[in-house]
C-alpha cells in the first residue's frame, strides 16, 4: 500500500513536469468518457432502472396473441368481457387489472380543463402495490354502473384544488357528470410510464353505460371491442411460462365459445412490464452505446500512442530505475498508476462535459422515449463514470507499461541507443494503434453513412397528404350533453364559423389524425364473399366530415367525396383507399360495391355500405410504415367520437388558434380546445427517432474521424522525429525530396489501407445489427461503403501530408550538425 501511495505521488510529479502532454491526454479522454457517460445516463434511465413499484419483477403486461398474423402472432389488447373471463378464471396472478386512457373535461373549478383520465378496474392499485396518500383506493363495488368515483393525481390536487385537506368526499364535475373524490395518489405516481401522466383515475363503471344510447350497449358488454390493456402481479413462485400457459388455456376456451370475435386469439403473452415499456427502444439504444464505446476505444488508442511516445523519451529514467533494482512489476505498476491518474482526471472533466452533452441531447431525444424525466447524472451514472475511467486508464496504459517493463537497461543507458531495431519495434506498435483507430472509425462512419442515407429517404417519403399550413386541434364534445344527432349539429354549427375566419381556406374534422399514432381497426365483410365467423378481414377506419380529403389534399381517384347529405337518413356509404381497392377488388372497379363494416353508433346499426369513392393512400401510424388498406366513414353515419378539427390556412397555422378558440367558446364555453398542433408537427414527430439516431451516431463518427486523423498525424510526426538523422543522410547523399515525401505518405496510407480492410470486414458483420434502424437502405449498401472509405482515405491523406511535407523540407546539413 505504501508503494502504491509513493507511485501516486511520483505520477503526479511527473505529470506536472509535462503539462502539455497531461492536458492533451485529459482532454482526449474527457471527450470519450464524457460522451460515453451521457449516453449511459440515457440508457440507465430508460433501460436499467427498475419500475418504481414494490417487487417490480412480478409486474407483468398481459396480451392476447392474434395468431392469424405472423408465425408467433401479434400482441393485441382485449375486450372487457375477455378481461372479466381472464380475471375470474386465472390462477397465476395475485390480481390483474384493465386500464385504458380517455379524455374528460373538468368544469366548475375555474376555467374548463381537458384532462387525461385513466379508466381502470378495481384491482389497479393492488397490482402495482400503491396506496393513496389521502382517502382510499378502488373497491369492487366501484365498478358497478352509476359508481362515479375518482382518484386525483397529486399534481392535480395541488394545481386545481390547492392541496385542500378536505378534498376526499368532495364532488367534481367531469363531462357534465358529478363524481366523488375518494382519494389522492402519491406525488409522481403514474402508470403506464410511457404515457402522459393522468390527472385522475376512475373505474370501468364509466364504460358500463353508453349515456346517449337508445338501446344501451355498454363497452363492458362488447366482446369484439378490444380496447383495454391488462397488467398483473404474479403470485410468488409462479413463472412467466406458467402464467402464459394459464392464460393461453383461457384464450383457447374463449375462442371455442365465441368464434365470431375470438377465433384468431388462441394464445396469450405474458411479458415483464419493464420489457414491455422499453422493448422497442432497446435495439437503438444498444447501437448508440456501442457507437460511443467505439469512440472511447479510439480515444484510448490515441492516448496509448501518446504514452508510447512519452515512454521513448523516458528510456533513460526507466533504465536507471531498473538498474537500481526495480522489478518489472514495479515499473508496470508505476506506468499504470500514471495512466489511471490521467484517466481519472479525464473522467472528472468528462462528467462535467456529460452534463452539458446531456442537456443538449435531451432537446433532440424523441419525446415518446419512456422515462425521459428520469434522465440525470445520478449516483449510478457517477459510479459508471468512475469505473469507466479506471478501466480506460488500465486499457490505454497496459501496452506502454508492458513495453517499458521489457526495456534492456544496459542498452537504454548507452549513448545513441535509438537503433534501427528498437525504432522499428516502436513504430510497429504505433502503427498497430493507428490501424485499430482507422478500423473502428470506419465502422462508425459506415454506420453514420447508412443512417444518413436512410434519413434522407425518410425525409423524401410522401405521407399521402400535404401537411403544410394545416392546424389540428382536439375538442371533447360530451355525450351527456350532446348525444347522437346533437353532436353532429354542434359540428354543423362550428365548422362554418371556423371556415369564415380570415386566413382559413378549408376546415374539416376527422379521427384519427394521420400520423397521430392512434388506430381504430374494425372487421368487415364484402357482399357476395361470405366467410366463416371469426375469419372476417379487418382494416383501419377513419371517421371524417365532408371536405376532409380536400383539406389535407388527399387525391380523390374515382367516385365522389362525402356530402353533407350523407347522414343517418341517407343510404349508408363508405370511401376506401387505393390499397383497399387493390387488395379486395383486384382488377375491378370498387365503386358501387358494398361492404359491411363491424361498426355502429347509437343511430345507425351495422349494415351494408356502398363504396362511393376511392382516395389515395395515407401514412397512418409511422412515416416508414406501410400504407394499409383503409376505410373511411362519414361522421354523420358513425357518431362515436368527437373528431379533432383539421384546418388549412393561408399562412402560419398557429396564428389562428385564438380565433378558433373564441368561436368554440361562443358555442359552448365549457368545451376546451386542446392538443393544438400543426400537421407538420406530426410529420416531424414521426421522423424524430431516426433524426436523433442519425444526429448522434454522425456526431460520434465525426469525432472518431477527427481522433483517427490526429492519431495518424501524431504517429507520422513521431516517425519523422525518430528518423530525422536517417532522412538527413538520405537527402545529403542525393535523395530527392519527392522520394522522402513519398516515403512518409506511403507509410501513412499503408496503415490506413490496412485499417480500411479490417474496418470493412468488421462493418459487414456489425451493420446487420442496424437493420431495424434503416429505411430503404440495406446494411451492406455498396455506395455507402465506397463513399465513406473515400472520405476516410482523403482525411488520412491530409493527416499524412503535413508530417511528410515537413520531412521533405528538412535541411540535411543543419540536421547532421544537430544530430
């Protein structure tokens, strides 16, 4: 221990003697460790932190598998009746709970507010093992029709109700219905963690009755309405495989009992909730972390080269210590201590840099990445930075330490010991480091090149509509106040008012908004093509008002648009997109054909509908997703939602928000306008993930290219310095300066060529892991490989040219006098 402390003091003295070397090394390491720490902060928050609930490993996400799609099936949400059957028949969980998100308007507490509401079953808090800080949680009786009770979030309790201590038992008004507050949840509580934090929770009693129905058909009785997600807490000792088998047996029985709605669902999937939360983010974050580790490795190689160069200048010192009895291990320990001291200093600077990088990075991170609010430089991140710093010091210090420990003291102490043999050996080590840096840098550059090409393809994707100068805004027209036809009458009054505003070109309403990541899928049958119950095809559906296609400039390819006269008294109609026509009516004109969508409202029952038009295909869920077959229904014949407004303007769309809000308030001041965005925002959000990935990996690649070029420059400069006498003799004996120039350039470009060859092979292996991140580009894209290799060769040529030019300009007589 005493020897280690002595080595530490000696290392600090040595670094003080060479401040230039120490500063260069620390800055190089700070770049690598800082970037690595920033990315680890993101990965730690998103992937590694456990769920903030007791015994989080027992919390599972439960899905029904649609086995008509793919080999292993596709996880799907389930209906309330299926959930009730799961709940009563399962044996693997302490409790399971349904949940779904809804919106509601709070009135009577100041300005009307549109709130996020989670509708859950009574065991919701039991599954998560969370208790209210005030009042009580839900009980089974709270699921009964008419049981209007709510739990408030801590934030809503403070912001809307002033943290009132007597809030429990108070009545509040949601969508013109009175609810009783039964409790307040802990600060920061929310579930699921990848969704906006709800303002309050209510029970599935809200889905028991359809308030405006002539013949009530509550959601809780519709087995085909697959709208709820399910979470459960495993019993102690029960495995995921056992729970999956348990639910799968129930699914098989339901498929037999209810073939019309459940025929495709014969298995279940049980997934740890943490995997369900972060599963889609994991591959991209792993690639990002691997990329930044490559940058750190290049930084290590650069510092190892600097250490080797410094070691050659300390040959006499090390030889003297060896001659005085220092063992090889003591010499290695001394060099490794110096390396670790440098790396810890670099790590400290890197942590400070990571804070800056993290703040900058979070401005570009896709907002749908879960748990972004938990990203910080916390204790786990600091421990990682410390561990990375120590490991980095050992990695880049090991080669110089081993090299110096093998020094022959007799040879090193002799005057003029820079023999050809030792010089070549030293140059081979430096060359190996440059080759490694070049190979790693090429892998990063090729990855960045692939992502750049992919992102360019994404930017050029036609979404099927014109997003420029389009405003979207949501509103919640409550069924209790505007049941059935009254809702359509409300829109009939509102839309003309907005259309008359200055700067408005056209206005419509539609649900879902394209690229909003909201989907409504329904089954349907085609007249004259009967299928067995449960085998009906399905397709996404859009509920739109007349003028929707014109407002978004979706081309009408044949037939007609919806008309104001397409209401509940008129013949039922639909419009389909081009993909639907190709898939279900190949080689035929679909106009006049009839289909029966499995969707009805309180006025119009399920019935055959005539196809009156065909429109262009539109991107729905993602800018890179396929354009599926889609059905559109007129709002007046499918009054089941409050469709958001879609407004095309002559100028900046957000400039008319105040006027739109004023027109809405004149009709009903208790209906707020919310979720106001431009259509361009949806397009930008759809490309946020590839934009972030491209930007980050490209930044790492540029940094890697710069470090590699610096490393090559340093090696060639060192070689020129070591061979100054040889070069001077060559010039004195008549060698041409062009020959000297070519000698250095050949050395530099030879190392680059070897690195390129290794890097190309490595890229062929590693880029296949980027497949999920690419769009329209293959991992082995020849153009990218060639272009990136050419860029690296050019940069290497520039890095080699400077020391080569310096060598060619040596004065042979002055060099011989100095040597």
